């Protein structure tokens, strides 16, 4: 199983806003069902990362007494 890069996420380092999401040429050449599957899995993975980071933020704030 070879690993390939499908997407690159570019963000503004001052605001944290996503500036661009670029797909690779290799990913663009894949079939629509394959791309949909990858995108669905990406959303799930990003949601897990988001929840983890949010929990870390709230846990750190609770430990320091910041509401």
C-alpha cells in the first residue's frame, strides 16, 4: 500500500483562516467515487483532530482556572 498526498491545506499564519485547499494532480486523476471516499475519510479525521484540540484547550483552561 503506497501513501500519496491528496490535499494540501494552506492557512494564513496571522489569522488562522484557511486560505486555500489544493488537490494534487494525482488525486485529480482518480475516479469520482475514490475521491469522495478520500474526502469523507478526511472530514472524519479532521473532526477527530478538532475534537482532540478542543478538549485539550478546555482541559488546560480548567486546570489554570480560566473560564
